[in-house]
């Protein structure tokens, strides 16, 4: 995700910006509201910490496995009809 930051703020918080860029953030640096530079990670790819990498692996595993809902099957139309009925 790219965030805008003024030149003044980037200068005052440079160390913090660098830490966030190392974590994958991107910044567009502006002067008087106009973009003048981009601060992005080298290689353009986010580098995950071992903890983040493990969390991502667990999340992917959960998504592939799915979660039992212990309910009957439903489709989008039935769900929509139920929501509309509750609003009336």
C-alpha cells in the first residue's frame, strides 16, 4: 500500500519510514502537495520476518482447509433474501 507523506514529515521521521519500507510499505513524498519522490523497498518486494512468514503459512493452511459451519448449505440468493427479510 502506498502512503503519501510530506517532505517535512519524511525528514523528521526518516528512521521510522525506513523501518516501514523494510516491512514492505511504500511512500510517495510530496512537496507542497505535489509528488516528488517514491520511497520503496529495494527489489520492490516485501521481506517478511520469520514470525510474519509463519503466520502467513498458518493463514494459507486454514484457508485451504476451510472452516466447518455446522449448518445446512446455502447459496448467495438465499442469504440475500434472508437479509432483505430482516430489514423489513
